[in-house]
C-alpha cells in the first residue's frame, strides 16, 4: 500500500516521479519574456546582495559568538581548533536539523489525521 500522497495532485503514489517538485515552489517575479530582456541581471544582483549580507552577518555575529564560546571551552582543556570546529559544525547544521524536525513532525501530524 502506498503511503505517499502527492502534494500537487493529492493522489496516492508509490513513485516520487509522479509528483514533480517544481509545482511546490512559488512563482517567479518575472516571466520568460522579461528574463530574456534582462531581468536575469536583477536576479543576479539580488543573489550577490544576499551572499554579501550573509557574509557580513557571519563575520559580525557567528564568528564573534564562536570566539566567546571557544574561550570558555579552552578553560576546560579543549584546544581552540577542536572547540571552533565543533561549534562551527553544530552552528552551521542547526538550521537544517530544525527544518528536518519540523518537516517530520508535520508529516506525522498529517498521517495521524488522514482519512483512509
């Protein structure tokens, strides 16, 4: 028995090929004609802006907080490299971990209330 329900069609399916994931994304701000006429430049500028903002936030907040945490762990006998690498890995994967937990809990809630 198939337990997967396609989000876009609502049909039970055993294959993920029957449900195309691109239907789940929001529509683009520009149509194909506008992108051909240069709107892709706006997309590129937004991407550059977002990566620059991410770099600034990481440098000003993430690295500074890691430095303060590592100082406390150095007092416990950990080297700065080990403490920094451990908290860098934990800090960079935390958003994905929480997203996975939320997605799994939503899936479990949906399957609990599913009418068969």
